[in-house]
């Protein structure tokens, strides 16, 4: 919401604050994992992009499936977060 109303006013610091919070959670909770996918969508679980968007070649679906199976998943973050990475099989 802030991005559409204020343009890029909050953009430079917002992502740094989010990553700092994610790093803090990861450091203090051994069962915490996160995946940050690029693009403009806020939530992905109920969208078709759940199956195709990803980070470093791993889809959100595969990462989430491993998490639900109790596997230790790697924290993943987009590098160019403006555009979503589309993972093709």
C-alpha cells in the first residue's frame, strides 16, 4: 500500500528492516525459515504463481512442501526483487 501511494519513498529502508527482522528471527529460533520472492504480489499461497515463482531455481511450492515435511529448508531471498523469478521444470 505504501508503495502505490508514496511511490518509492519507503522502498530503500523497508526491505532492510524486513531482512533485519528475518535475520533476527532466524538467529533466535532454530525452527524459523523464510523465503522472499520477487514481484508485486503480497501473498502467493492461493495464487497460480505458487507453482512457478521461486528463488535460486526453487519454486515456492517445493520450498513449502519441504518445510511442511519437516525438512530443514534454506532461507531464500530474491536478488532482483522487482521482478519475480519464474522457475520452469
